[in-house]
C-alpha cells in the first residue's frame, strides 16, 4: 500500500504508457514491471510472514514494482519458474531523472526497510 494516486510507467506495454494507480493495495497477477513516479511515500508490504515490511527512502523519488512471472522467472538462474508466486521486488530508485553532479560533488541516497 502507499502507491495510490501516483503516476507510473508500465514497462510491460508497448510505448511504456504512463498511468495512475487507483488501487489502495497493489497486487500482481502477471508479468509486472512498473516505475511509480515520486515523490515516493512510505510503502508497506503486507502478506509478509508474521508481519509487514515498511519501505522508506531519501533522495530516491521513484518506486519500482517488479515480478517476472512464470515465463521470465524460468529463464533466471537465481529465481526459477516455480518461485514467481512468492516473489516481489519493491525498491526505491532514481529511475527517470538522472542525477547530475559537478566534478567533486557528492550525492547521497538511502532506502530503508523496517519489519514490523
């Protein structure tokens, strides 16, 4: 939860359209590769055994939600065809707008996960 109202890029569709998330809780039922455009609010993953996982970030405005689904998972040595139903990737990122730094400059970002 936490993504309702955000615009997202759907990278599974031709021309990568921009849509708006209308669901209170995002679930996946097929190959999913989305970049939710920030600023990213705290995101909560439910269905985690024994609790939930809250994700927060700093200086990472976007949120990626990804599941390769059966066909793509089967070709991944570190995942496998049978693993996709129990797999979800949710991560903060700087996915759309590049960070531009002048020579000698620094940039800091953080992605924090809290199990409750």
